[in-house]
C-alpha cells in the first residue's frame, strides 16, 4: 500500500461520509436534539434530587447539568457509532459496501478509514453540542476544549469499532433494532454518563461492577477528565484496549475467508 | 516472463461451499486480453458466488484466481487494481451526484483530484452522460445509472471488467446500448470482459462462452464450438440441453 494512495483514499472516504451527513440534515438535528433534551429536560428535573459531591476532575460542587455534559458527549459518540454501523449494514444490503471492499487497499485500512470518517462526524456533533451547552452556562476551561479533541478521537474510534463489530455480525437491517436495544441502552444506563460510580455503588454492588467494567463508562471518564484539561490514564488505557479488541474482531468479521460474512452462509448479498 | 500475465483472468481448480453445500466445483477457465466472455447460467448456477470470489469479497481455500498474472490471494491489492466491477445491484450512492460518486471511486483507487477529473470527463463523455454529471443518481433512470456504473468501473483503466447481470430490469433499447457499448470496449481498449447473464440475446457471435450450471462448468469455448458440441442449431438450444439434461 502506497502512502499517497492511502491518504487520497482516506480523504475520499471521509469526504463521502461528510457529504452524506450534510445531506441528511434530520440526522444532524436528531444527533443534536437527543443530548440537548437530556440536558435541558432530564438534567434540569434531576438537579434538585441528585446532589453531586466534589469528585475529580471537578474542583468544586457542580450542578447535575455540568456532570451529565460529559456523559452526553459520550452519548453523541455512542449513537454515532451505532448509526455508522447501521449505515454499514444498509450499505451492505444496498451493495455500496462492495464498492469499498473491492478497492485495491487492505481491508483493515478500508474499515479503519470508514471508522475514522464516522469519528470525524461525531466530533463535529460533539463540538456543536458543547457550543450550545456553553450558552446554557456549562462552560469548561478553554484548554479543556483543546484537550478534549484527542479524547474524542479515541472514544469515537472505540465506539465506532463496537458498531462495526456489530455490523459484521448482523446480516439484515431488520435485526438491527434489537441490537440497538440490547447494546445502546444497557451501555448508556449502566455507565457513569448519568451518575457517578459511588452513587451507583450505594444502590447496587452488581450495577457498580457492571458500570465500572463497561467500556462506555471509561470512554465517558476519559472525555470528562479531558474536558477539564486532565488526563485519566486508566480510562485512556481501558478505552484503547477496548478499541483494539473491538477493531480486531470487526476486521476478522469482515475477513473474506474467516469472518462472519462467510460463516453466516447463504448466497452473496 | 510469466505466461499467465498474458491472460487478464485465470481461474484454476476453484471450488467453494457454503457450509457443506457446494456452490462451485472445480472451475477452470481463462480470459485473454480483449476477449469478451459470457458467463451463461440459470439463476442459482453459482455466477454471483464466482463473482464474489473474483472480487475477493469471498475467499476460497481451494483453487487459484490470477488477475493479470497476479495471484489474488497473495496480493489482493495489486490484483484488484486491475479489476473493474459492475455488480448486479446498483452500488451507487443514490443521494450523491454522479460526479461525487465517481470522485469517491477514483479516490479509492488513489487517483489525484486532477487525474480523476480528466478521467471522469473522458468516461462520462464516452457514455453520453457528461451533461448529467451534476444530477443526483436518484434522479437518473435505470439505464443511465448502469452507464454511470460502467464509467465508474473503467475510471482506473482496469484490464478486466466484470459485469454481473448488468441489464436486469432495463428496457430493450437501454439493454442493447449497454451490450453494444461493452463489446466495443473490448476492441477499442483491448479490455477483457466477463459478463454474467442468463439472457441469450446478449451474446455476440465472436464471444467466448462459459456455461455454468449447478456450480460446475458444463461447456466453454466459442459460440460455434459450444453449439457444435451439443449438435444444436443455436446457442439457445445448446444452453437448454446443457442445463436441462443435468437437472433431470
């Protein structure tokens, strides 16, 4: 694989994802409205019932809206990862995935390119959300918006790889709804996106354990610390490891001789 | 010099199974430069499986596929660089314009923006589609979409063009236009073509035939030799004999 070829192809894949994203305005609005509803309605309602103690990275008592903001950025990326994987299943059913896979580039690179394109879109969404949140008085230090960027890349890649892994196992579009229910909601609710770990521990030890091992929790913590200019090494390593594992299984899933595409049998689709 | 590189496509002892169900058994054939080979077979004969293997969407442990002398399994990237494909189902992005679709494909083949723009104009002009370059694919009719797909498959100047039942669902004039155009490409560009179909009237007299049925090649050679082998007056009768005799 020549470097120049790879760079041109990567640019092409990202550009296509952007074109599609800009065309689907409803998708952009939905991606933005979802976390904003949580912020304006859910968080406002819960503000009085949930008190948040001083926990890192926060240095003072914070409002619930401030706590939940990082979780909602994670939510944007989680939904985006699933949306990308949904579009991969759709592309596969519609055939346009074939155009990508018959290109003269290694398969892992093509999948990685697709993943990076999806992550790029989710980062745009996250910053637009933060801009709106800024006017709602959820303001992080200026540096935080810069240090958040690499965290968004890693969290986006990890959640996108999870979506890609799922897409390699899903043969038909109809099966996708079930997976969304069984993956997105448990991942989101059993995480630190909505409540801190110590709070979960108070109510259930089992939930606490599930939430601490949930890769989405670690991605959210990585984002939370980064937004306040801090680096959470454990969350970083955990998210990175989850990304590598998910990506490896996804590449295996799309491998023409070993993966699930063949294992599932039936004629070529 | 590797004599295999004289052939745009060589398939040797290729077999493939979905689980325990054999889809292709011991397939052997080759296509020389500038040759148009029609892969003729009824539905379910294994044509699409063969295409999936040649395009490396599937991989088989049994047998070899060489594109322009390069073994697909050992060097898929170099092999696929010589391949242009038109799939049975439209694989264009419906919401993007013709130009956007073609630029996307060009980028996957590592073409710079400038190279791509030149080639896109050339190919769209040849297909009589240049005036529609800014239209969304969704606005085009079936025949025009196919023409865009053929233009796209030829952008990177492949030596082998695969077409998997490209005329399905098209009206007669559109079908005829595509059949004639692809045949003319073999002469003008020395392009090798593998065209899967079950429609007899898409065959030209100079084409090579490959009759596939129940996952095995029943006959191959020129139109006259296949007809002669079956003592049939025309290809339609020969095809019927080759496929019905084995089914019963």
